[in-house]
């Protein structure tokens, strides 16, 4: 307890006379933003935080808090927010902060019901405090800041190097080692790291990313930002767009060339995927991945068609479809937001910066649209939200996943294979938004990527949903995605595809199979490399999105697993009928197994009674069961055993 | 004088008007913030009056929007908990329970209790703070062991 006798001033940065447990001045000066509409609580919290020697800014309105954070992106280290606020739901704020600023957020409430706490977890809160908050609880909040920074550092190191060496996939593995040391060092000097980060952000056109600069600020590609990006790219011409020019055209302060470069990579992958899907037959051969394309293109095309067909056929759960559409269209506040955030992330993360293989799809409005669609997906799986993506969840998961996901992402990049999974998903997401079509298959986008067809964004509609779904899902299954390093991400995405596709009857499942193989191989490569190429942040996001999507898709499409399986089979059969080179067949087979697994996973995921309104389910005690189920997923994922896919199988 | 203050405070605790949270607040008080607890309490009463009025109005309307009532009460309960208003908090919890089951009459009845406890606490604390100020800041700042 604090000794009242100690004349501890509010902002005394020095060590508090030995009473405080931290004689180490490290946590002192932590910049906390506390948001609560209750003035009494606000006052008490402020006082407590000051006693902890933190620098406190208090705010009684969420909107105000957001604008404060936006104005000063690096002005705070952590946010503490109440759940129930009149002007904005605390969870929404949580999502926003996670997406836009990527700061750790602690939720608090007098409400200690399990459902709400779980919601906090799934939305990505790093902690949940029950009111009345005691000062002891606040004393240790700095751990969340450190933890987050550590994750970022690990990621940024990888991504930094990756970004720098465009086209070099297998990059600095050793960065991982550096990360560890630096993160350790930074722990003690998080402030200086922060400053460094700020400095980095301001750097523009600085191609050389200092991998040792752990505090790479994470750029969140908001819808607006992405649209700006897309506009710039279109103006320059997708093939001719170079990050430097794009950066100039966008004219966004604080955005670095590296940010744009990695984003551009993802975007290109996404476009490629889209192109493959729409063209489906002709484009298939564009695939830079010889083996992969065949498998993908048919899938992609299928996806595109399937979606519509499915929708028409009502295969898609009417509700989910409606929900998705409603979500996408209406942009429900809660739903849309998470979705959006996820989309953005997913999109960006998926666009593996390194995927340079001429994958350039013209994705004109994919980015923007996709985002919207993402929302759709998110909206649908809202039920899942508690567990999954809930925007915040994404964020947090992404963070965590970023470690894992990033690796995966990197792997993909290094292998030079399209990141169908990653990219596709993200692409899909963005596409989804535009078209606001209930997802169909994120797999579609993926496929298009593989096939490298320059298809239009038509396919997008389907994709986005998936991607979104995946994102949502991924958040739920951080474990799932990560265990396999790159594979997990992919597997997750595939699962999602399976799940989602099942719902839509899209051939996504099959596609995934096809995808799975090549991508898995790629990923396998990455884990070793620690895919530096990939922008860690992005990757993390990608995976998160993947996961989320998966979850979301699973939830959203909680079609009976049997249905899904059936569809998958249909798809697979269909797929096989198509011209699939032997390689692809093999891949398919491999993928098929993967697919099956994914289905299984999907099943697991969709275990909750197939109600389109997952939300409802989750709000109840099903949340726990759902959560548990999710936890079961990682096990399933492991079954995928991506490592089993030898690189040789992938016709690179 | 100081002993009187201490006794009053002790009785508040013993009678259940205040709980440990109040003690937490006292811990936060120090030389730099000698009147912290009183400031918080003042703020609490000012803000909670607003909430009480809102609930009163909502109840008078007779429409019994339980969700809305519960929202108000959630806020009110949160505040009360923060300063350690134990009895008030108990009544709030009951009120929310009535809201949950949609018992309008129960809500009305309990709300009267809420208001009563709230008023009682206010009086007692005002008295306490007054004495404490007279007794001297050092004494009030000291944590009651």
C-alpha cells in the first residue's frame, strides 16, 4: 500500500522512496490515457495512476479520447477504458485503438460477468479490471506496454529487414536474435525506444530500416488511407507504381516508404488473386507458381461462381448471408468496426511485401471495398466475436500472432509464392468490402493470386467475406495459426476457406487444398527464415485476419460441417475435373487432406449450433465452449502438418 | 477532536456505510493531496444526484424501460462502489436485480431505499469531513489502522 506519509507527488519521476515495489524507475512516466464517463471513478483513477508515478491524461468521453490518440499517435503508452460509456461502447473504442494506434488497452467495469470479461478478451483488451479498481492493479499495467513492445520489436525486426530488401525473401533470420536482445534492452528503456520509433515514423523515403530499431510504429491502414493508396496506385498504374511515388502522391505524414512498399506488395498479391478468380480459366496460367496456378485458378473461378450460386441456391445460410450483407452494408457499428479493422489488417498483412512475383492484379477498389466486406464477415460471425475477432481481439491476437503470423507471412514471401492465403485473404477482405458480398470464399482471392490472372475485382465479393471471416477467426485461433509458423496462417486461412466456402458451397475448400500445399511449403521455408521479408506487423495482421476470418467464417457459416464437407467435396471434385496438372493434383491431394483437416477444424469451429447468430450463442455460456472449441483447433491445425509438404512438391 | 474524528470514521465502517474502498481512497491522500477523499466524495455526491434524478424521472414516467433504468443504475452503482459506499451499493444491486426480472414495483420500492441510503451517507460524510478538517489534515490523512 502506498504510505500516505510519503510525500509522493503526482508526477515525481524519481523512485518513490523505496515504498513502491519498483525502485526501478522504468514504469514511472508511463503515459496513460484513462477514459471513463464517471467523474468519480475518473478522479480516483487519475489519483491512483499518479501515485504510481504514471503520467495521466483523463478523459470522460470516448470520442474525445480517440481524437486525443489520433492527434498524438505516439503520445500514450496505454489506454484504460471503461466498458459502459454513453457516447461509445468501450469495446468499440478498444477496437479503434487497437487498429489505429495499436496500443494496449485495459478494460474495466463494475460488471464482472463472465460474458463481458470474455468480450474484453476477444476484443483484444490486454487486461480487464473489475471496479472498484485498486491501486495494486494499476501498478502493474506497465507490463502490458512492455509485452506489446516486445512483440512489436520481434516483428519489426523481421519485417524491417524484409521490407528493406525488396525481392529478397529470405532475409535476415538473424534478426530474430537481434530482436531478443534488443527487446530485452528496450524493456529497460522503453521510453527511448518509443522515441526511436517516433523518429522512424517520421522518416520518409528511408529505405533502410534499422532492424535494431524495435519500436517500429505499426501503420494501420485505415479505409481512408488504403483508398488513398489505391487511388495513387491506380493513377500511377499498378505495374508502374513504385512505393516512393505512391508515398508522394498520398502525402500522408508519418507514412514511410517501407510502409507503402509492404502495403503495395500485399496489394499486388491481392490483385493477382482477384485476377485469377475472375478470369478463372484464362488467368489460371498466369500463376507464377506453375504448380499452384492450376489448382488455384479453378478454385478461384469456382469461388466466384460458387458464391453467387451458393447464395442463390441458398446454400449460404440465409441468415449469415443476410447478416453479412447487412453487416457489410449497414456497417453495424460493432460489427462493422471490427470487420473493418480486420479487413484492413488482413488486407495489408496478406499482401506480403515480398511477393514480388509479378503478381499484380488490378485491384482498383479492392482495398476500399474489401474493407467493407470485411465488415460483413465480421458482422456475421459476430456471434463469434466474443471469441474472435472483435476487432480488438484481432488486434491483440494480431499482436501475439504477429510473432507467429509474421513468421508465416514471411515465409510465404520468401518462398516467393504468392501468399494466397495471406494475400488472398486480405485481398478478399478488401474486395469484400467493396462488393459487400457475403464472403464467399476468401479462397477465391487466393486462387486468383496464385493464378496470377489479372482478373478484375469481380471475385472480390466472395473473397472479402472470407478474408474477413478469417480475420475474425484468426483472432480466435491465434494458436491455430501460429503453431505452424507460416503454415498456421495458411492453414487457418484454408480452414476458413473451407468453412466459409462450405457455407457458400464454394469450392473454396478445394481451393484451399490446392493452395495449402504450395503455400505450406512456402511457409515451411519461412519458419526457418523467420521471414524477415514480411513486414512483421503486416504479417501479424494477416494472420490475425486469417484467424479471425476463419473463426468468423466458421461461425458465420456455421453450416453444418457435413454440409461443408459436402461442398468441399463437390468443390474438390469439380476442381479435380478441371485441368489440374499432376502437380496440382498432388497438391490437391495434399491439399485435400489439408482440406479435410480444415473441414474438421471448421467443424470444430462451427461446433456451436449452427445458428447464424453466433453472437447469441456466444453471449451465453457457449462462449466458453466456443472458446474451448477454438482452443481445440490448434490441435486440429497441427494435423495439417505443413511440414509434411515437401518443397519439392511445389512447382515454384 | 482527532479521536472523535477517528471514532466517527470507525463507526461508519462498523455500521457498514463504508467499506475497504474508502480506505483505499484514504491511502491516496497525502500531503500533496490532503483533501483528496473529501474531494472525491463531493464529486460523487454531485454526480450521483444527477443519476438519481434521471432514474426518478424515468420511474415517474411509468414506462419502465428496464434497460435504461439498469444502465443508469449501473453507472450509479459504479460510482458508489468506487468511493466505498457500501450500503448504497447493496441497494443498487437489488435494484438492478429487479430490473433484470422486470419487477416494476420492486424497482420503485428499492429505489426509495437507494435514495435513503444515499442521503444518509451524504450527511454522515459531510459531518465527518467537517470534523476532520477541523481536527487537522494530518490526522485525516493517516490511514485508519
